[in-house]
């Protein structure tokens, strides 16, 4: 079986994108495991399938590097918008994409006739613990002390289509993320596992973040995680609602705005290269 793909990245969060309007992709779970390997495959945080939708202009399905299917990826959906527009599949500057966490609206910002950055309406932040899900019997989980491994952490839990656990710290780059990430991800508090963000508050308008994504490990960026970090920063009194918050990640910076009804995320989308793989 031979597949054509496009490698794209948003702030260093890189996936392999497959045009399923033209070619069906079989066994995407195994394909993601095989191709995501950075030594024996192409290398990436997973794969994304772009195809037709009855509910939106297009549909995206994303699979993590371990083959598990994710509900939503903020960096990937920006790249989907660029893919659809630049290739003339959906030639609209405002378009919709169906995901496992619902239909998202994208506003495309052009430069020299191609998509440069994208603003995504990420939906409403979910704070009710059973819907995140997190096994804490509170109406909302904000700065809640919990024991993970050998230490206690103050956690704030948010769903942006994916479950997130946000921990504020002095410097995320001193955190032993390869050790702590799996401890959070697989803790019994999180029945569907969890993405974990370690966040430094630099100012009321700037956060610095590292992220451990369930199914992928540490990634250079996480769009839903940046949204969760901004929401958590507002809930903990570090930042203001209805204001732009820059979230600095390993791979770049995303701009997040948290409102009662919507979380908006703006960031870049880039093509890395085109390829063909035979399996």
C-alpha cells in the first residue's frame, strides 16, 4: 500500500496529514505507530486524516504516536485549515471542521495568497469534573491539592475537548517531565488519562508552558493545552478574562482569549515537506 502525505507543524507540534478525499487510509492506528517513530519511521506526534463531512466543510481524525485516537488537537486543526485552503479543497477564509469533540470554526489569515495563521473557536471550557473527566468530588477543580507519585501538587482541571491537568510552577524547564508526565497521565484520578501542563506565570499576559500529552509524551506544543493553561490562569487569578494571553511553548507562541462562551486560539500553520510512503 502506498500513501501520499504532507508533514505539517504548528509551533513544532508535527503530524503527518493524509488527504482522505482522494485516498482511503486503512488501519490508521497502526499507521500512526509505524510512521510517528522518529528513528524508524517518518517522525511526528501522530497522523491526521482529512476527509469529507456531513456536518462541516471537512472532517479531521487525529491519532497519537501510540495509535490512540484523540478527540481534538488545536495545532493540528490549524494545519487542516491551511491544507484545505491552500490546496483549493475548501476555498473559504472562514470554514468549519468536524472533530470528535464537535464542529470547530476557523478564521484563516492569509499572506501572499496562502494561509499564514489561523484563529480557531475552540469551544467552551468544560470545568465540571465528571465531564473532563477527573475523579474529584467538587463542583470545579481549581488549585486542588492532590498527591501524584511522591509529592503533592495544586491542580486545576479543564477539558478543551481533551482532559487537561494544569500545574503552576516557578520554572517548567526544571520539571522532570519524563518522570512526572507518565505519573500524571496514568493516575487513577483520570479515567481517560490526561494531558498535563506545567506553567510559569511571567506576567498577566504571558505564560510559559511545557506539556506532556497522553499517548505522545512531551510535545513542542499543544493547542488545547495552551487553552487549558490560559483558562486555569484566569481561574487562579493570574490573568484576566476577555484579554489576549500569550502562551510560550517549546515550539513557538500561541495567543489565547478566554470568554464565558468560547476560547479563541490564534497561531501559525506551516508545511514541512511532502512525501510518499510504501508499506
